[in-house]
C-alpha cells in the first residue's frame, strides 16, 4: 500500500494533522485498509478513518519522544465506520435481543409556516422545558408541531435560540457559505492551538502504555468530548468525569452509564458552590489535561481561563463548541444534527436520497427508516464522533509539546469546522455499502459491562504498533466515584 491509497482519507488526515502542528513526514507512518463506505453522498467513512488516524498518529508521535521512534499506525476503514454507530460504543451483548436502541422522540424536526424544516434537540428535560415555556405549550411533540407551524423558519429559530433552546433551520450548503457564521467558520483551522505557560512537569510517556500516570479532568457532555476522553483512557490515562448533581446527563437513563464511560470514573461536584469550586481547583492543580465542552461561556463563568492557567501551569486544555469560535453564532448551543441542518449536510443528503430512492435507503442518523417527505441526515453522527477523535489527537499532541518544550496549550475545535471539512471534500462515488451494526471482528475475550452484562467488543479500528489500546475499568454510573484522583504523583 502506498500514499495514493484512499486519497480522501489521506486528505482529511493531512488537514487535521497540519492544523495540529504535526510534522508532514509523520503522515507516511499511517496505512489505511478496508474497502466500502457508509451510504451517503459525503465521505463519512473516510472522515471516520482519518479521525482515528489522527489520534493514532498523535499517540505514535508521543511514543517517539521516548527514543524508540514513532511506531507505524494502521486504520481499518470498515471498523472505523462501525465504531461511529449508535448507541455509542464497541460492545455487543452476547444476547442479541439485549441490544438497546436509541430514543428518537425528542430528536426530530418540524415544518414551519414557510414550509422549511426546524430541527429540535430536546432529548434532555431542561431543553424540552425551555421550548415549552417559550412556545407556551405542553411538553409534547404534537403541541410543539402545531405552534412551530405558525411561524416562519428564521423567526422561530431566532426566538427559540434566544430562549436557550437547541434548534436549527435546515439550510443549503450554498446558504451556509453565504451566512455570516458559515463564512466565519470557513476561515478557522480544524484545530486552533495557542501555547501557554511552562510548567514544572516530570511526567513522561511509557512505551506500551503511553498515558500511564496521566490525569485527565473530563468536563464534557453527550458524545464528542466523552468520546475523546474515552480514547485517552484506552491509552492508559486516569480520567475523572465531573457532573453537577441533578444535571440532565447524571439523572435518568444517561446517568446509568454506557460504553461512552468505559475506562473512566464519574463523580458529582457542583462547581457553582464555594466548596465545589475549591475542590475543582484542587483537582485541576493535579491534572495534566482538561477537556471541556460545556455550553459556550459556561466553564469560563465559573472558573476564568486565567485562573485555570494560574492554578495549573503547563496544563493541556482542549475545548469544544458547536458552531465555531468566531462569528455571530460562536456562543450558540448546538448538537451534531443541528449543525448538519445549519451547514447544509442534511439538505444535501435529503436531495441525494430522493434522487434515487430505490437504491438509497432513506435513513436518518439513528438508523431509523423515515418517510419520503421527511428530511435525511448522515447515516451516523459523524460530526460528533470525528471531532471526538480529533479532540483526543489535540490532547495527545499537547502532551508531546509539553514533554518536549514544557509548554501548556489550549486547543479549540468545533462541530461546524468538521462539517466544513466534510462538505469541502464534495460528493463521493458509490462504493460497496458498509451496513451497520457491524457483526465483528471482535476481541478474543468476553467482558462484563458496567451493568453486569456479558459483552463482546469490536476490535479497535486504529492500531499503533507495540501499543495495545484497552480499558482497565468497565463503565460506571454517575456518582459512583468520589471527586478525587486515584493515582498519586
């Protein structure tokens, strides 16, 4: 295999790696394999493979600082597609009937008075309540649908966003390119990196288990950020996730734990209280990496950036938002499918599906068949997953920088910038279809999940030579751990 194989995956990888400040020659260590693609007009499979490759290459570079040389990196494109499937995670119950689906009720879209589509993300009770209060209706889809139908798309989008809701009007890619936010995001790098203070760190990577002895403070939500910290845990890091008691994700079904929490501990801490803030600063002072993806400005309002930098010189910080870090929407709440609707991905996918409905199965991102009059979006939540592994790559590259120069750093990524990269690659030719969920290949062992079920796990899509990736802990429920570090320095 040579560098001309899978040119789209290689192009994605080169763009991400360049924005991370990586050496171009390192790209030659990556090999892609596996033919086929998820059914989509966009190069979703290549994006999945390239994002895993970026994380793997960053790990290879870090291992190379030990003097052993950077190991080869291999990525299986088919497995990468399978790992982008929902529910999040590589685990499959030994009993196939126990496989859990994904709730669809509050991830939906409604038509507006001008016959456009408004995507609504109301999975969490807080988001549903905001929409109901703003519309003056009951919390049910029929009431939302009737009231939203009375308003033009742009008006109801602006009204609900101002009320703190998470919604997005479906726009074409051309409309997004001309939109002030679309223009702003187009000028941003995939990863924006700023170096910080020099710390007095003695941590070094360990060949075979590169992130052993490293502490990661996880302030992330939903999929993208948690995906990144899960990868860091697979590399050997101690990952401590913090949530506010009673938060949407720590309550109900989300708080019971899932594959997204593999290898991590999950503690409850209210940073808004004086005691909670003091404890957070104590944890931060002993952390190596901070990954956060709260609503824009959320963390800064509790612990300002300059305070974080002063408490932990040399900190490697990685931040995520939905719509980019410049432009009028930089503070807007967003989720994967909302950005798909805003950026034109959903509009283009709908047009593509309807052009040949006999051969292009109309599925949405959760694998659910939809009627011909409904909009489509990507077959997986590619923006969340891809950005997640790019976040992991940014964190590991930040560690390499700190090991070699002593400097900390702040890296910023967004779902909208990942969308721009995917759209920029254009439409792809049809390949043999990769059908989800994948049934193997699996690891040669059976695991016990955090809820006590025997499961088998898909092999990792990325292989870094001499560096096995695995989790030392099953997933756990919210509040199962205390807000303290296990490892001692």
